[in-house]
C-alpha cells in the first residue's frame, strides 16, 4: 500500500511540473501589436518645406541714374537663363546688373517694390517665372517715376515665399539710385514757390523803404543849437 501511495504522489508531481511549464508559453491566438505612424508635426512640415528652398543670386537690372519726372523701368532678376536674359534685353536693353546677394526661393515667389511716396511713384509692370527643377529663372519689373531730384533714391524689394503650411519666408533687398534735376523741374519749382519768394522780397523792400524814409525825415529836420 505504501508503494502505491508513493507512485501516485510521483505522478501528481510530474503533472504539476508539466502544467507549470505550459503556463510560460505565449497564447498563439493573441494578435501581434500594431505600430501606429507618428503624424507629421507643424515644425517638421516647416522644416521639410524649408529644405526644398534653393539658393539663387538676385540682381537688380537698372539704369545708372534716373531723371526727375521721367518714368524708367527697373527690374529684379533671380537666377540666370536664356528666357530671363531675353526679357531683360527686350524690356531694359541699357540696364546694368547690380548684385543683390543670395536669396532663398521656392516654386512661388512674390515681389513688391517700395519707395517713399514723397520721392517716387511705382507701379508693377511685368513678372515672369521660367524656372525649372534645376534652373531658377525669375524676373520682376516696375515703372518708377521720381518726383524730385535726390542724391540717393531708396528702393526696397520685399520678397515673399509661401510654404504649404501657410507660413511665409520673407526677404528684403535694397537699392539706391541718383535722381538728376532738369531745367523744366527747376522752372516749375521757381514758379510754384514764386508767391513765397515775392512775399519775402516785398517784406524786404518795405522795411528798406521805411528805414530810408525815416533817414530822410531826420536829415530834413533843422538842427537845434545849445544856445537856442
């Protein structure tokens, strides 16, 4: 009887160990965990768009000087190519190129030219974008009419490069040009200010006449001696 009890106890021990080993196995019916894609953040999108921008050289296409009252065409080109060169030769044949430095551009670029309203009138003229994947060819032109002679007429081009997330990369390029005087402007300036000048001259003549009359009156008065 003791041998039977001993054998039964050994069998229970073996079954218990086998059951314990089986509990360590993973359940084959459990689905494998899935990995969710991390959404692109706004900063990451901005960095991606910024990396797509390319550097290109900007050049002013302009006459050497402007004349007061005369309308001249001034251009700003970014990059180089046959199409841009053809437009420059057609629109501004006598222009000289002045480097404005390196700028970052994308597929779309907006340019606006500014000057003081007291110095000049500016109106947009033509803009072309003949850029390709490898070559940047952009050109903007404006019609500029100076209002007065200046040693330095300050012009500023404001560039905007829109990105896909709504942000805008901006840049500003400056240019100064002399504006020479004309005889017609000088004559008009004198005529405009003639009323002021005539008033000043009239005042001077009036004061001089008063002093002269006073001096004559004093000279005509009889001299009184001490004995009298």
